[in-house]
C-alpha cells in the first residue's frame, strides 16, 4: 500500500495539473465528509456542535493544528475522523504542501535560468551580457536615479545558463535577441526603454548584431526608447533604418576622454561627475515642446536658467550639437542638455525663463 501511495505521489508531481485537481478533490471530500459526519454523530453528545463548528473542527484538524476546542466523543464521529482526516485529509494536505514547495522552487529556478516570462511594466530591457561587472554597473547606474529606482529590469541574453547574481527587481530571459518569442517573454510590448550592449569589445561583428537587435525591438514596439552601443562610428549606417535608436560610441568616448585628460587634467573627473547618477548634479535633457516667444535666443535662456542653478551646456537639433548660444534662436523640437539635480519639464523651464 505504501508503495502504491508513493507511486501515486510521483505521478501527481509529474502531471501537476491532474495531481492538483485530484488533491483539491481529496481535500474537499475530506473536509465536507468529516464536517457532515462530525455534525451528525455528535448530536448525541452533551454539547452538540453546529454545522459551522463542525466545519471549523474539520479544517483545523486537517492542517494538523488542532486547538482542542472540539473533539470526537462518539464512535461514529471517531471513525469518520479517522477516515476523512487521518487517512484522506492529512495525506492530501501534506502532499499539497509538497507540490506547492516544488512549484515555488521550480518557478525560482526557471526565473534564474531565464526560462520564465516577465510580467513587468514600464521596465528597462538590457540586451546582451558582455560581462557581469559591466552589466552590474549599468544596473547600478540606472537604479541610482531617483526616478528609476523602483523600475523593473529584464536582462535578455543567449548562451548564459543562469544569472550570476541576485538583485531585487532584476530578472533574466534566456534566448536569442533576434527572435520575437524571446522579447515576448521579456514583455517588450510593455517595456519603456531598451539598452542594447555590445557583445564584447573584441567582437568585430558586435555592431552588426546590435543593429539587427535594434531593428527587431523597434518592429515589436515602435514607441520604445532604444539606446544602442556602437563600437565603431563608421558603422553608424547599420542603424540608419531605425528611427528610434540613440547611439553611444563607447570606444570613441573613452579614446577622446583619454586624450582630453592628457591635454587638460581634470576633464575626466568632471566628465565622470556629470554623467553619473551617483553624483549630485548630472546631465539631463528636456525637449522644446511649445512656443517660448519671438526671437528668444539660447544665450538669454542660459542666463535665466543659471539664476535657478541650472547650467545649460548644449542643444541638440536634428542630430547636431550646438554649444555656442550667441543669437541662436530657440526652436521647436530642440533638446536642451543641462546640468542639475532634477529633470524639468518644458513647461517648468518656460516659467523659469519667462
């Protein structure tokens, strides 16, 4: 009999849906059967229980708690308790707990191994895993910002069996970044931002792969903000068909900074400060979304913003950068780049310079 019971439990664990249905049925039979049995036979006792008391007694007994406020006094009630509670109920309850624990452990293992599905919303998707320290740095920088510290992050990569670290709100989806199914599991249609990292600084095919991934992401979610890492500025043409992609030339930035620091010591330290969320006062952008007035120049706006402690350092217009503001008129769809501890809306900036 014990062998048959163990064999039944193993089958239920393998066929979880059928096993769960069987256990629910067994628990229902145990509770209802003992409730009716206890209520019927205990009517002959000195203190006959009500139907709700009988139900309470059955539930508490099946969970092995047993407060002792009720107990069987008649032969019929004791036989019923033995059958419905001891034989059926306790076996079904303990097996249910075991299946629940197995399911939770398997779910956690699927999440760590990247085989699960993310239900996050307005989250960041990081594509590719060039190295643990690199990815952890990106995550830390993103979550340090006060506006994004509670955001979920989903890492999409192929070839990595499991995520090598555990960080709250960070999950992993394993699969090819070129396949739609992978991004569907990552919740691409609900995501707000995507950062596509290079596959490695020593990989000559990295830029072409990143460009292909950017094209896939944009097709799946045309409204998502895509930031892609391009190793060689000469490969920018690979991204020409993607309208929503912002490129970051990582190696060019490092090379330029090395030369600048050699020529003008201190540039590296300032650059590190204004590009990191870990330092108070970082770079931020605001898009010009409405009229600010007739012939208002950026040198006037820069002066007004400086009165509020905001340093306007540049303007982006049609993929060109404006650093000298003299007689440069404010134009719709320009992006103001400034240094401040806060991000401001266009309406707020317009009030400051009014």
